[in-house]
């Protein structure tokens, strides 16, 4: 019987260091070689370059042209997108972004926070890895940041889609963009992709602690807490997308960690558009129904977002606050995302270190 014998370093649980050619062994005319390092690329959705009409239009066109996001047949979608949506939506959507814009840095909050997550992760990981960040839509572009990692000698790269719950419209399209970049490379790096972490105990504990901290800062006790996740069309669920199930599992685990009953913490879905049925219950309708039923105090948290952005700051904390108060509610609170807080970085670092096992 053939018995596999592990090298001593592996037997001791230590990864083998990559072997590098000595500089004097390369021919004088050999192309410059930079390799042997490990890279980590944090990837989030994206943000426009500014809030004016044309940059907003370019961003929306890139986002809404993605077949992972919009699965409507192109013959139907192209005229709707180019003749109607991209004519009417850039102005109003730009004003929405302006309401949450980081004017000091002239960028969207998602970009500010993702950069902060990258910087804090780099500080935590030290020189063992090179950490960078990119956006699926807009800038910095995924292809450019992968090339930047390669230029720094990274021949192994961990892609980290910053989405706790997997959806084809988020995690998959981020990976698509990375793989498109790899298709043009003669010498491709070795690539790993971090999986969703919707039920990871570290993530659930961080969310529960964040909610406790948020509630402790309030001068009222919410009667109901909504865990609001970004919605997707219901047809995506029927085609096999696991997103709906993972959101509900996350919501249940957070509720159990907080010791709340199902009627005190509910899962809802936000940000729908168009006439197609999306995942239910809808956040905005639930907020209005709660207010009309006599609920006077409520809070909302968004566990599916790793960073605050338009959908949390303007839609949840803005629009839904208005819906609640307009329909009889009195006290409303939005509990921020984990962002680049200590709790948030605990989750990201945990995921990254787990997925880098054997590399560092």
C-alpha cells in the first residue's frame, strides 16, 4: 500500500515558503520577474465618480447592463434601459447620492468605507500579504487592481466579495469581472474565492454585538426590529439562487443570538424596482404596515451590507424613516452597518485568515 508522506513543514502545520530563483541564475536578458507574494482583493458593488448627470448615467449604464443583475431578454431590456431609464434616472439618482455624499473626499460613502476596511486589514495582516480593494462597477476597477497586485509580486490572490450572503447578482458578478481580467493574462496567478459567510459564528456574533451597541445608544426601546436585506426578483430564487435562504438563516441566527421572538425581529427585503415580483415581504410596505397597526417605536438594521451606502443611508435611514413617521410612527432608528469598525474588521480578518490557510 502506498502511504502519503507529508513534508516536515506540512506535518508541523506550517505552509511551505515559495521557492524563488536566485537572481544570478536568471539569464541576463530574462524578463523581470516579480512573484512569491500573496494578495487579497476586497470587492464591493461600486459607486459613481460624482453625482452629476453624465457620471451618474455612466455608472447606471454599467450596472444595469450586467446580465447577472438584469436577466430580462436583451431585445426587451435594451430599449427600456437606453431610451427611458438612462434618460430619466440619472438626475433623481444623482440627487439621492448627493444626500449621502462624502463631500470632504468627493466620493460615495461606500468607497470611503471600503478603503478604510482595506487599510485596517493591511495593518492587521502586516507584511504577510498585500491587501487591495476594487469595485465591480465604477472605480477602482477590478482588472486594474488585480494587475497592481501582480506588479507587486503576488502570484496567489484571494478574492473576497464583501457579501455575507451569496447572490448571482453580487458575488458571482464580482468574480466574473475578476475572471475576465485573468482571461487576458499569459501568466495567471493562482486564485481563491472566499465563500459566503452568512452563518459564520464570528459574523453572527459581530452583528448581534453591533445591534446591542446600537440599541444601547437609543433613548427608547424598539417594539420591532427589521433586518432588511437587498432584494432580488423572486424568479432568481426559483432558478436556484440561494440568496433568499441565506438571508433568512442570517436573520434567524441573529435573532436567536439576541434572544428575541420572531415577531420582534423580522426579515424584509428592500430596493426593488420595476414591475416584477421581488422577494417579500418588502421593507417599505412592512414599515408602513407596522406604523398603521400602532407600532410607535422601531429600528432597522441591514446585515447584508458590509458598508453603509446609498441603500442604507438614504433608503433605510431616509425614506423608510419618512414612511414610518408619515403613517403614525414616532421613534425610528437605523443601526449602522459593521463598516470598518472593530466588529466589522473582526469579521473580515477572520474570513481572510481562514481562506489564506496554507498560503501564509
